[in-house]
C-alpha cells in the first residue's frame, strides 16, 4: 500500500512540473544600470504563469562564485536574506503577484555586480529558471580604488568591415593580476560576456619613476553586420573590486542607408499617387467637354499606362497604383460613349 502511495505521489509531481516548464517565464526589466555611489536602484523581476514555491536573488561578481542574496517564499511573500546580507539593511525585497523586486539603497562600489532573479518549484532539486540578469556599474568620485578604466565613446562600423575596440587600464599601485571582461549590451539581447582576458599582465608596462601600471587590451572584430551594433563595456576585476569603462557604442552605418532608401521610395510612391489623383479630378471636371480631343487624350494615356505597367508590374508597392489607373481608364472609356 505504501508503495502504491509513493508511486502516485511522484507521478503527480512529474506531470505537474512538466506543465510548469512550458508556462512559467521570468523577465528582468533593465539589462545594464550605471549609477553613482549613494544612489538608490530597484531591480525589477516579472514572472508569468503558474505559481512557484520560491524565488531567489543571486549576486555574481566577475571571476568569483555567485552568492545567494535572498529567498522569497510565495506562500507568505516573506524574504529571507543570507550570509552578509542578513545584517545589511540597504537590501530589501518587494514581493507582489507577478513581480519580485530587489531594492538597493546607498549604493557602494562593492555593489558592482550582476544580479539574477531565479525561481524554483517546490522542493524538487535541479529545477530552476533564471532571468536574463542585470549588470550594475557603480561609479564613485574620490574613491580609494587605484584602478582606472578608459574607453573611446563611439565607433562607426560598415557592413563587412572591421574595428578594434580599446580598453586602457591604469592599475596604480595595485600589483595583483587582474582580469578583463568584455560585455555587449543591445536592445535585442541582454548583456553577456563575449571575451575574457584572464590573469594576463603581459600587455602592461610600468611608467618610469612611478608605481603606475598601464595596460591596453584590444578586442578585434571582423566581418561586421547589423548584429554587432550595440554598446561594449570593458570591465576590470582587480584588487578585490570590479570597475567598468564608460562603454564604446558601435553604430551601424547601414541602418541609416536602409531608412533613407525606404523614405525615398515612399516619397516617390506618394508623389505619383498625388499626380494621378489630381489628373482624375481634372478629367471628372472636364468630362462634359470630351469630344474628338478626348479620343486622342485616351490614346496618349493608354500608352502611358502601358509604360507604367512595364515599370511597376514587379513591385508590390505599386499594385494599388495600377488598380487605380485601370479604374481611371475605364472611366475614360465610358465618358467617350
């Protein structure tokens, strides 16, 4: 009897979780947040679908293990913070139906990290759903961090061309090895690491009579297309901190050309349509005066229509224009009878 009950229990759980895999979705509103020390920020996480038992917020420092920041039980909507976050009142969670928001007040440099919203169903191990993640870059003036990161503001790219992104790192008195990461952020996708310079100081040189190290990291990109457009951030993990560059925006030159061609075509179509409508109104006004001259006019217009048909028969945008011309010619034929 116990065996039968046990089988029924696990069968029920299996069917229910299979349904949830197709119904539950998580989404974080902002992909990249740049703020100053002392600011407040709210990370929004939305969910749709069936209710789940628990939600989580994770904090991930580059080059380190992720930390479980808090757990939210959907039964009572109570948030339980873990480890060092227990005694940090700057972190709070607002849990409502359809969203789990994490608020961080009085931002500090150490808050620079990637924050992930996640969910799990019941107590089944191994079944988690993660949202896209939000990168927070906290900048502070007068900080005692010896590392500085510089990037060029923007670059213009062309189809099939190439570009090299530069990231200059001044490490100051920090002699530890540092890791450099490249992030891409665009409207079409969430931020993701695309390249890593890990633990390499062979691209650095020390300035004479100083303790400052200057390192230059390059990210060459070839065979560019529209998908490469976006903002690329250089992030440096050094001396227990992570710093982001201001970002280099790659602007795809082809986007403007396509838009100009589209507007030109639309303008030409509108102009032809306006001329045809004006001609139709003129003929309607003068149709009582069409006699012999009307026959000659009809022949000329019929020839012009043949030319229009050859020019626009292969373009879908002018199907409506052809139909209007046909109605116009039919009207002329009836006016001659």
